[in-house]
C-alpha cells in the first residue's frame, strides 16, 4: 500500500522561496535601469529617468508595471543569475486623477551599448532577448481596456549596429499604422518627446491627439544630425534640426512646448482632464464655483470701435469660461487661430477663436490645419465646440497662395460638416468670405448669436469697392474722394441690426450675457444631445 503524500504546505520554508527571491532580485536589478553611470549621465543631460517621469505623471503609488522581467540576463557557469539588463521600454498601467491610463516610457539609460546588444560588466554569459514588443503590447492593452495611452518618448529607432550583428538588412514594413489608427479612434493618445527622438519613436510623436516637448532638452527629427550631414551636406545641431522652435513654433509636428519635464507632465494631466476615458463615455463634468450668471463688464468694451485695431483674444476667452479653466493647444503654430479646452459651469468644451494680432485673424494654411485637427479631436471625444468668431477671410497675397491656403481651408470647412457635436458660434466681429462662412455646420441646427460689434459679408467693403468699382473710380475727377464716397455709402449697410431684422442672425446680445447664454445651451447639450451620440460610431477615426 502506497504511503500518503505529505502535504508540502506544512513545510516551514516555502518550497518556491528561491524562485520568489529571484523575482525580487530581478525586480531590483530592473529598477537600476542601465546602471548608476548611465543614470548619472541622464541627469547630467538635464533629463529625468523613465521611472522618475512616471512617478511625476501618475497618481502616487498607482503604477502597476508590466513586463519588468523582459531584458537580457547574465549567468555564471552554473547558470546562476549574476546580472540583468532590462529592456529599454517600461510599460504599465496607473491612474491620473483616479482614472486609469496606460503608459509606455523609453528608458534611454538601458539602450544597448556599443559592441553588443548588451554587456554585463560581470564577466557572465549573456542570454540576449529583445525584450519583445512591449510598446505594441501596452498599446493593444489600451485599445482592449479602452483607457488613454501615454507615451513618454526618449530614444531613437533603427540602429546600424543591429544590422551589423544580424548580418543582413530587412525590408521595412509598416505594421503600426493600423494599431495607431485604432488607438486614436478609441481612446485619448498623448505623446511627450523627452530627449533626442528619431526614427520610429519620432513618428509616434504626431501620431497622437496631443503632443508636448521640453524646451532645450528634447528634439524630434526623422534623421539626426550625423545622417543629415552625411546625406545632405548640411551641418546642424540637434536643436537647429528638431528643437522646440522648429516643431512647436513652426512645423506643427508638436502641439505644445514645456519649461521642463515636470511642466510637460502637468500639461499631459491637464489635457486628459477634459476628455472622457474613451469614446464610449462623455467628458467629465466637474463641480464649479464660478457662477453661471457671471456677467463680465469688460466684455462690453473689449472689441475696439476702430476696425483695424486688435484686442487680447485670450483675455476675452477667459472672461467667458470658468476662471482658470482655459488650456490652450498649439499656441505658436498657426497663430491667427486659437484652439484649446475650457469649462463652462464645469462642463468641458472645445474653444475656437481668432487672434486679430496675427494677420488680422485671417485663416492661412497653418491655421486651417490646426482648425481641422482640433474640430476632429472634439468630435471624436464628444466635446461641444464654442467658436468665438472674428474671421476676416483667407490669408491673401503671395504668402497665402504659395502655402496652399485654399486647399487647407476647404479641408477645414469639411471638418465642420463632418462633425456631430453640439456647436455654438458667437460672432464677436467679422465673418467674411468662404473662410468666414466656415463658422458652423449649416446642415443642422447650431446655436448662433452675435455681438453688436459683428459685421459680415462676401468680402470686406474697403477691398471690395476697389475691385467692383474700379472703372468708375478711375474715371472720376477725384478717384480717391469718389472711392471714399462709395465706401461710406456701403459701410452703412453692414450694420448688424439690419441683418437681424431680416433674421439673417438669430440674436444680437449684450456681450456680457455670453457666458450665461452659453451655460444654458451647454446644460441642454450635455443632458440631451451628447448622450444620444454614445451609441453611434463615428464616421471616421482620427488621422494624425
């Protein structure tokens, strides 16, 4: 008769304790990243490590790392672990303001060293692994769990040393656009460039709903300075090639720039605070102690009587929305167009406005691209749009024509007609021409009011008179006086009250009533219109 099996659980020492100790040991080694020297070099460059960045970004002690054991182990002749080089990507889930997010961070300190895929410094045998596709894994997790995806990018893509070690080249294949497309159609995606970023990681930066880079310490480029010099004969520093003045101030590849990495993390947290966790939810409504019936006296005087004078459009926005709630996106790209998030009565909205201090607020090609992307962003995540319109038309002249303003402007207008979110237009001053007409979707009801400073038409009277009455003006005894007389006669016709009498505009209001009226409209939109959109799939995703 066989003896009964002894219950090993009765042992004083857990039989799996050696393996459990090894897990703890590997976690400790992974936490050291690329080692003290590499960490020190990272700090000397003025950059944080990936783990320090994650701690800054997420709610305290909320990070749950995944794949911490991925990397290269080093073993002695007896097969015992003597060292570990972690994979150069840290992934996991955590929380921001109590809501779940997925995070992927590039660990520049753990980049492979020259000469081999990994070096132990311990004289041990190395068992090299690639670490797997950790970035792809966490992005797939974000899609399936329907939570925002945040990329903290610090590193570059292809390394010619890998080709040398592999002994052959490979045919590039674009496997990631499909996954990125699914991401951007389902959940908020944010990318932060936090070092020198090139190759595939550089492509991740604009493949997001919001991107940010750090002034002076991060750069983004398709190919770095050595490759540019060898291929193009142009010698540039990293900052000249892809610094914040290039991409956050000119090209539009990056939305915002930050003072430092802590500021970048604050901007990420703030951006996400306006958006739902995924497209199947509504934006989060917060408690608000700013009275809905607040009437800002300064609004009655902010638009100058002199039509050629500008005003501070950001100050105007802040007078209307909840105090301190305006978060601008892409301030220095397409500067005549202002875009950003805000709240009115705690309810998130997307804000569009024109800045008359740049091109008079006219829509150039950059402004149109910025407008189009922002409208798509609001539509995907169900943010009602408030358009504070002062649009004199498309940017004209050689700068406007050579930049392809008309094509970009038509695409911007198409974005409005594709949108489904509740839309309110406040005509604060001008609406002229095709660009002026693109201030709402005319195939459905959109809430529209005007200020007494409003004016509109096919084109501004002053320029239109010179074109339409050219021969008559040239034939006059005093062409200058004759043109002025015609302009004076026609200018009287742009009185907004004449348009209101013909019901061409629904209502002209006291500017101080703007906030109360928008709050009333928004309350209905959040209660009735937006919930009905959750069961309807968007007609499109959102391309970068």
